[in-house]
C-alpha cells in the first residue's frame, strides 16, 4: 500500500468523525497514541504484535492530522527523497 492509499483509507474510515472532533482534540489523541507506542518500545521483551499495532495507530493518527490540515503525507515524504533535506547526503553529513 502506498502512503497516498493509506492516507485515503484512513480518510475513508475516520475523516467525518475526526473533522467533527477538530484538529486540537485529534492532535491530543495522536499524542496519546505516541505515548502508547513509547510504552511498547520500553517493554522487555518486546511484543512484536503489539509494537506493530502501536506503530500502525500512530501512523493512522498522523495521517488523520495531515488530512485535516490539507497535507499529503506522500508529498511530505518527498522532502527526504534525495537524502537529508539539508545536506542531501545519505547517510546525513550534517
């Protein structure tokens, strides 16, 4: 699945609800999901199923925020297409 298709899928599933909630509260949910990801990362041993789920949740909430703000994540990702946005090197030389 491309980033664009993922973002569209998340819009199809959640956009109406997320738009009604608004950007500030949706951002709060996003931050909560990042916190849940952090908890899973800290666990030893890591549960790879739960870790995968938390990464998916964070990506979904990020996609929702981007959509609400009119940002294409695929376009945003292009900033890194040539390497580091500042020095253009891969790996970064900054």
